[in-house]
C-alpha cells in the first residue's frame, strides 16, 4: 500500500471515531434534556395540586381561622402571660371587724394574684385620698430632691396650728407619722405642678385630677389645703391597692432607695410573724382611710380600708387603721 493511502485510511478512522464520540455526546445530552422536562412537568403537577389545596382551604375560612386561632392561643407567650396575669376577685365578709361602721376593704395577695373585697361596689367608688396621698408625696419629694432623707426639714415658719405636734420644724419621718399637712404642702409646691401631674399619670392614680392645686378651701388656713384634701383628686380603694402594688412590686420609675425610705416611714409594727406598713387619712366629714401592706411568711398583701360614715366623729383614719389591724389579726395572722 502506498503511503498516501495509509494516511487516507488513518484520517478516515479518526473522522469515524470523532463522529461516534459526537453521537454519544448528543445522545447523552438528549437524555438529560428529556429528564429535565419530566422533572419540570412533575413539579408543575405538584404545584398545581398545592394550588388546588390552597384554594380549597380558602374556600372554608371559618374552619381555618378557628383552628389557627386555637393553635396561637396554645403557643403564644403573650397569651400565656395574659392568662397568668388575670387576677381573681373574691367576695369576703369582714362585718365582724367593721363594728357597725359603713365602709369597705380590699386586700390583695400579690403572690396569688387575688383580691379579697368586702362591699365590692364601695371598693370601686372614688373619693378624696386625704393624707394617704402622703405616700405618693413622699416618693415624689425624694425623687425630685426636695426631700433627701428621713431627716429632711421644710422650715417651720412659726404659725400656730391646732395640732401642737405640728408647731415645730419636723423632719420627714415625724411629719409622716404626725400627718403634718403644712409640711407636705411645702413639699408639693416645691415639686411643682407639672412634675406632680407627670407622676400621677404614670401611676394612673385615681382620676389624676390636680386642677384645684391650692385646694377647695376646706380648711381656713391656706397651708392646710390641697388638691388631695376634699378637692379635685379622687381615688377608689381598689385603685389605692393597685397603686401600692405598682410601687412595691417595682413597676414604677421610683428608685429602690427612695422606696426603702418610704417603707421606713410607713412602718407600723414588726415582729417575727408580721411586718405592717401603712398611712391613715381623715376628712372633716367623717370619712377615713388606712392604706398599706404587710408581709407574712414570704407573702405580701396590699390593703385599703375606707370608712364612708358621714357626720360620725369616730369615723376617721385612726378607726380605719383599727379595723384594718383587726382584719389582719383575725384573717391573715395565722402561720
């Protein structure tokens, strides 16, 4: 064979091999394309089925909404918190402690989140807080720097008052104990209208109405008048208890230091069983308050006793205090 023929034969063999390889490549490509088309069709079918399922569900919204809502209520932390926070209201009978006085009482166990109410409707009626407002006044004075400690004085100006104990330069602890009106009139004026309004709004303290800043003139001496004394500001016994709970459960912006100072001046009695804190409030018309809290065996109760017996000389703050202490002793002092 000639050399030229050999080369032609080799060339033809190479071309034949190339053709075979190219044929195999195109065949494999065709198989892959067909597979992809099959997959896409399958996906389209699945999507169509899902779309049909969705359409089917949307055709029955009442059932779906009910089921979804049920699931959310079972799993939502917010719903669980609301359920846990819902308070229990229990009607109780403290008649034996009220000694024929007209009035009401609220005791709130913060551990059990339970209110115990005597004369429930009266517990919701707002009236003047009288000197129980000194609880809030003390905190506002401390927070604004008007008061610095239990030893802070406000400058006695020499005025003679019918209450002899007021005729001296009292410090905070003594002014709170003696319920000295002129002392707290000075505190409130130095705190100022806008600051007082701001704190009351934050506390949601009764009707938060301090429009009669100077008072209604219930007393003949200006230094013994104020919006918290038979005037514009009013609060219910239940709201008194709620305010106390907010303060002493740490749900306000009052500092821990100032709350501890308040506790110190509010302390009524303390022994191995009970620690009782409170403040009286008295009106000229015979109405009286005792508002406070007590700790017993790791549990805390907040309370408000309100006497509404008008024109009865023995119906005032000290009597409300006596009734409250009787209730605590008869119903809450057992181990």
